[in-house]
C-alpha cells in the first residue's frame, strides 16, 4: 500500500503515538494481502468521490507486534489474543483507518482517537457529538460498500470477510514487512 493508492500512510506502530507508548515497527511499511489491497483501493476511490481520503493507521501486523500490543493491553475486546491466533492483522486481512477531509487537510471527528480503548470507541456508541456519529457512519458505509466487515468495539478496524481462514504471519515470513 502506498500513498499512490489514494491512501495517507500514518502507521502509528512505527511511532510512539500508540497504546504501548513505544515504537513497535522499525519500518513504516503498509502491507496487505492482494484481496485486501484491492478492497482498500475501492474504498479509497469511494472516499475520493466525497472529497475524502483514507488515513491508514495499521495494516499487516506481524505476530511479534500482536504480542507487544497484547502485553500492553491484554483485553480481548480491543486486542486479539495472539495465543489464540484470532487476529486478522497478522494475516494481512485487516486495516485500522479513518477519513480525512482532503480540502481542509484534517481528519474527520470520530469522537475518540485511534486506539482509544474505551466504550465510546464502539460503532454503536451514541454518547458522542452528532458529527462524530455521522462521520463514523460515513466511514462504515464507505468500507462496507467496498466489501469490508467491521468489529463492534472499534470504529477504526475493518477486516476482509473470511480472513480468519488465512495463516497468521511472523516477521520472518515477510522480510520486507514492518518489523
């Protein structure tokens, strides 16, 4: 995935601006399985029609990174337990993202920040400003129209249907990956 795909790359785990407070990725590389990449390009094209861009916070996440997140927050509502290998990021079949207003150059208000592990981050949360509820619905519609599924607890997380059938990957499996 590159910014040529109409997606802004802002990999938070390549910085300390994430729930662990430290850098996890040594290389800011956004990788996805081919089917996920194609679906993200469709979502980006849909967003562009509305004067928006996708801002990608995370894509493929090696199992080592999944373990780092689990150690920082061992809460299965927000972080998939790597011992159970249920997460879709290590399979290259999930993304974390938001919408950015292209003209204004700012992210749309989603009511909470990325990686805010609080009940208000849930898609169904209504104790938010009306603008944030609308923006989340816009993101959800954009992604769903491109074939993505969401999880209830995080407005920013989307995954490929059937992605659980893919193999989880470690950094050694993807030498040019983020680790």
